[in-house]
C-alpha cells in the first residue's frame, strides 16, 4: 500500500450513447433505474448529459451517466472500457434479472461461474457490455489474503 490519500469508492461511470431516448428507455424500462439529472456536458456545451441511478436520489456510487453523440461509433481496445458490472445479492436474484431482461427483449448470456462470483452479461442499445455479478463467494475463496499470489484459473480447473 502507498500513502495515497483515501477515496470513498467509485463515484460514477460516464459513457457515450448515440440516442439518448433509447438509452433512457433502456435504463428506465429494462433496468428499472431512475433518470436523476438531465443537463449538458460541461466540457462540450450543447451535448446532452443524463444521469441514471438505481436510487431515486442518485447518491454517489449509484450513477451511470451518458453523453449523447449521434452518428458516433466507438471501438473496443486500449483506452476503452471492456464492460462494467453491477452487483446483485445472490444467484437467485441473478436468475430473476436474467428472466426480467429477457422479458424486456434484452439478449442475456447464460449464468457464468467466475469463481469469485457468478454473473450474466448483456449490452445497452449501443453495444456497451454490462455484467450483473453476485456478491459472493468473494475474492478470499482461494487464498487467505486476497491479492497475495497469482492464481491461474485454468491450472486450478475453475469453470468459465
């Protein structure tokens, strides 16, 4: 550990979409989230900047925000996010989400065993990959002090 000043955790994640109406529908209808702020990008006035939260108040740590840039297209690779994950309590809740999302017309993966949690994957209207991951069993599953050694999941025979 370093002597870096403390943080309070992840505050928010900001993404780019091509159609804010589609993004609003995805967050409100498919995810059941709240639109907690509709404003503009402070660094690019005139560009819509919407904030979505799993809570009506939009406390820090619960927000995903979007800038709207129509006719744009991102490319996966360095400097881009691969995916981001929201937590769910357990595998039963994960199954409920899988069913709910499919009922909303969202393509959802089968449940994946990631050793430290189980998860499902799906995408927003622009193809940004989301993951819903269970809280457990946790990173201490296969080592007493998490992060103290390199773990080769393939050598250990962990599932995908």
